[in-house]
C-alpha cells in the first residue's frame, strides 16, 4: 500500500477528524475513500472527454438527422 502525505492546518485536521468520527471510520479510511472517489471521478471525466473528441466531427451529421422531417 502507498502513502500520500498532505500537509494541512491543525484546524483542517481537526475538522477531518470530526468528520471521520461522525462516520465511524478512521481518518486514514476517510481519506482513502476520498482519494478513491476523486480517482473514479477523474476516470469518468477522461472517458467523457474521449467520447466527446471522437464525436466532435459528427456534430453536423447528428444535427442533420435531427432536422429530418
């Protein structure tokens, strides 16, 4: 397993600890979940960006189909 060290203010660390406590998990588990969620969001963003790029040249064709009677 890898580790990521993120310097934060003591105020932020306390808030994160309170959030973890309310959720019944450790700070490490909470931050791991946050990192996993961010990675999945980025993968989704990349997927949509790739699909948009593939379809970029087909916009006129698609609009033409929508304008058909």
